[in-house]
């Protein structure tokens, strides 16, 4: 089974670990497999998602491209296990907004997965915006990922994580 | 001045360590130049024509003497003995070796300086009024809000990979010394009828290939809502700004495509959805930041200083310096002093290590340890006692820093141009030097009065030629450097984009053409009119004729 990096609870905080990836990415040309957990494109989810979800036998995720807006999922979010946000290039920062809105505006509880051009230098930004699963394109290990995401002892602005912000540290 | 606390300091140490690791990976061959490029760019390290250039952030253009001395040390130890101040109040060093960059960042971090967000598609260093805290014009100290934005924008998790770079300027004076209207966001602090303060928010100004004076999208934003409103603007831009074409990726293109009204509506819609209690800065933190700027311990002095008046009467060079480089201070008995980095034959904005040390010493002794960098690439000692001015003048003069030309024709903004920059089509520095030489006579320069010349070596407009009274743009014509002149631009409160005068001229004709333009101005100007005012009254024609009629 393929692996991905997930954030797991650890000692009152989190750490990055390898995890088995039970989800199969189904392209728009593929036939839907008989069984197993799936990640679909938005178009395919809109066409076939309802039927798949109501069967209740498998978990369903949706892959959102960087030019697609996550607001269209608002109604279905409680039933969606994974939202995979695509980074076509590391420079394309739209998915950071999508992740924050999923967590902070829609209070999404499922997995937010970073896919595509995912590099360790982005780890800190991604974790702060609410991503909790990663398919690194640069071969980063969970150890590297944890270190990169925790590099800064302080942060200056509120985001989707629960880190104490500089002004909160000062007010203590 | 704002003092970095342990949190701010540890943040810079973490940043410096991160970069040291990245450089080590590059030098060990673990990263290719392609992979390394975005990482070094996040630390202000550019690869130029001849060497690496390191751009160091100077938040809102404010430095203390320790920092200025450290910059001098870096200039001496790692560069060729000088640094270059930019139009965004930063400093850059043009001759840096990659292996030295981590040590430089460490040394900067020790004095609370860094290169964070001086490049890349992120929120860049926020610029502000170099006279902040010193001018009577301001309704509040804009550094307070600049510092609020500095912290909020530092490694912002959502807005570090925008479609393109993003620049914010803030002013709290009617006279705009920040070019706010040609920034991605310009914030103009206003006082409402009830005395409350709010920002006029201008979005989508800019220069480059498609220059715009930015439209106002909100007339009055209550100051305590600043961060949530910025978040709304940045979010709309991050989602909808173009990413398919680097030349159309700035927010000005989005604002122009949607129209200011529709853009404002989208921002408003997003703003309403943002939880203000989480997004806006708590009042206690604002008060903490404000308190750090409120402590300049001015003495109570008479408004008139005999020593100053006597020196002015006896020394015509000092009197000229005072006329051109000294500005009124809000505190009786004090003055704002502009330190010119535009001496004859100098590269505009360059300062040597020795000069930086002179400025640091003067600031320590005579200006409460406060140094500012201006948008026009000069320095400022913001709080000098009138009685100390003769001494300060003498020290500046001895260091070649007292050229009495602020806002005059030889106070030229110029980009590094083809002497340094990989993007340039033409040189900018020698053109600036030619023009300054043409107007070396200080009596004549004073007679001409305020005249802002700005020179860019290519269409990216780092030299701000679009908003110059006389703009000069370097173009490449079949491998030869030519220069296109434009008239009537302004980056100030009366912002406008200049109009092209006519066909581009060869390098050796530019200074002569400027002389002809000035001649035409002096012929037709009315009493009290600046060059810009005359141009706006009479239009392009008399100027066109002055330059091109003889050429035929």
C-alpha cells in the first residue's frame, strides 16, 4: 500500500508519521473500482459522489484543483473523508486559502491532504493553514517534515492551527 | 523606536538557521540551482549580472546606529565597501558571495535585521513616511501601523505564495512621501469628522509595463479593523489574481479587469465573512506597539536658536543646506535633516561604509539614535536640535553627505540599471550622473526648484520613471542604449502617470534634452509654479518643441 505523511497526535501536540494510504486516486478516465476508498475529481464527485456516498461502504475524498473553489463542497463536507488540495507548482498558493477556509470557515474535520508539487520548505505554511496529510514530491521523510514545520519557535498571526501567536505569548 | 523582544529575536535566529541549512544543501550539491532559487529568493538573495545581490529589509525605513554600523561592516567585509539604498527604503549589497550569505544573515540577526520578504511573491517590506514621528503634518504616527503590518505579514502562512509580489505603503500626512498611490495597497490615514481615525484604502496602483494610479476602494476603514480588511484584500487577490502570465499577475491587473467597484464589492463580501475577533489585532498589542514609538525624549526648547540663526547669516553654504535639506519639526527647537546620497558623480542611493558610520555617529549624538531611509534614496536624521545643525552640517559636508539638493533636479532616483541588473536594457547610473553634472551649479538648481527626475533601465520601472516630473526610461534599440523621456508624472499626493515626450534619444543627448526641457519651463513658468505645475498648465507641446525642433 502506498504511504503518505500524516500528522498524528503525540505528547499533547503532533508529529509527522508515515501512514498507509488507503485511498485510490481515480482519474476521470478510470472506471470506479468495485471496492475501496476513493479520491475523485470535483467534476466526477459532482456527477457520481452522491451514489457512492449513499452506499456507505467506502470513504470518498475529493481532489480540488487550485483554480477550483472549495465553497462548492460546503454542503457535502461532513460526508467527505479527504479533501486533496492540488499544488500544480509550489508557487501556486491558492490551496493555502482553500485549506484555511475549510478549517476556519467550514469547520471541516476530515483530512486535508497536500498533493502535487509539495516540498519540505512549505511544511510550516501548510501545517498552519490546516493541512494534516502530505504527499511530498521531494522525498522528505516524516522526520524532515516535522523539523521543517516546527522550525520557527514563534508565529505572528492567527491561522487554522492552534499555535499561540506572538501577541498572545507577550500577554501571558 | 520599536524594540525587538525575545520573540522577535528568536524568530530571526530561526530564520537564519534555516537559510544556513539551505545554503549548505546547495553547496553540497543536494539542491540544484533551480531548486535553490526559490529558497534564496525568500531570503532576498538574487543572482545578478556579476554576483549575488543581497537585499536587506529595513522595516518602514527606520534604523538605529547599531544597525547602520553593522551595515557598514557588511559593506566593508563582504562587499566592495558600499551599499545601495532602494526606493522601498531597503538596502542592497551587490557583490555578495553565496558562501558568505549565511554569516551575513547571522550578523544581521544579531542587530535585529534580516532579509525576509525582500523578494518573492509575498508581502514585501511595508514602507512609510521617513518623517514619521517628526513632522507636524501627520495625524498619527504611521510607524505604529507599519509595525502592525510587519508582524502580521511576516511568514504569513496563507499569503507567502501570491500571484506576484505585493507592496504596501502607509502615510499619515497630507504630503505623501511614500508613493502610496502607486503601490499594491496604499493606506492614507485620515481623520473623520468625529475625530476618529481611519484609512483611505487605495488598491491596484503600480508601475512597470502597465502603470496605474490606484483607485480608492474604501474611503474610511476604522483603524482597528485594518488587519481583517487586509486579509480580505489579499485573499481575493490570492484566489483571483492571474497566475498564467507574470506580466499580468499584479493586483493592479485584477482591479483593472474587474473594475474598482466590483473589486471593492468582492473584498467587502469576503471581509464580512471574516471573524474580526480572530483577525484584527487585540487592543492591548496595539497599545504595546504604540507605546514603543511614543518615547522620543524631546527637550523643551525655544523655537528660535541664536546659534542657528548666526550660522545661517554667516555661512552661505550652511544657509543653502538649510533651505534645501532641512524641514520643519513638530517639536519647537528641532529640525528634520535630509542627508543627500546624490552628490556629484555619486551613484544615486549609494553610501560607503565610512559614510554610514558618520551617519550612525551623528544619529547617536544628535538625533536620538534614529536614522530613516527615504523613498527617494536619501537618509534622514529626524530629530536634530536647531543649535546642533551647524555641527551636523559640517560633519555631513566633510563626509560628502551634505549636497544641498533634496527634491531638486540632481536629487535623482535611479535603478541600478545595466551596470548591475540582469533585467536592464540600458544603464541608468551614468545618465543620472550626466544630468547632475549638467545642473551642478547650485544657484541654477535652486532657481529651477522642485524637479523630480527618475530613471529606469527597463520597463519594470524600478527607477519610478512613470511617476517622475521628468522620467527617463532606458530602451534597447538594436543593441544600442536609447532613452525615452516622459513628462508630468508624480508619485506624491497629486499622483499621475507621465506622458511620453517623443522618440527615444541616444545616451549622450539625454542631459542636453533635460536642459532644453528646463529651459522651456523657465521661459513659460508663472510665479510659484513647479516644473510639474507648468507642464500641467501648458501641456506637452512647448516641451516637445524645445527638445525636437532643433533636432530636425
